[in-house]
């Protein structure tokens, strides 16, 4: 009934990949728990499976300080620029006349 000769101390198994009947001593267990022919169906575990996953980076600012109060600008009014040294309106910037 079986084409495999009997071996004392060994037993027959079916390969989980190709479903052939083999002696257990001719098979190997994979990292996934499958018993497969060795070396025909055996695949080594990919090296990237052993990679160490990096920990998260520290994204925060190391010397953070609390922010100041919020300053809101009324954009519906023209700006009221003043010279901080004189306390007068800054008239140094004049509109240029356009030659026609
Ligand atoms: Zn196999």
C-alpha cells in the first residue's frame, strides 16, 4: 500500500506544501509550523522578518515655551502704521506718482 519503506523509529508524514508522503526524517518544520520536504519545499524565513522596527522619533520641540496671547488684526480697516520712536504716523513711504 505504501511506496515508502518502513523505517524503525521514523514515521510517515505528508508534506504540507506538495502533499507527498515522506519520512519525517526527510522533512523539516518551517517557522510557520508546516512540516515540509527538505530541501525541496523548505524556504528559509526572510531576513527582513528579523529586522528591528525602529522606535518613534521625538517630534516635539525640546525647549518649548508657552505661547503669548493671541493678536488679532482687523483686516477691514487700513493699517495705522506709526513710527515707534516719534509716535507719529509714518509718512516716509509716499505713493509714487505715475508718469503719463
Ligand atoms: Zn513537499
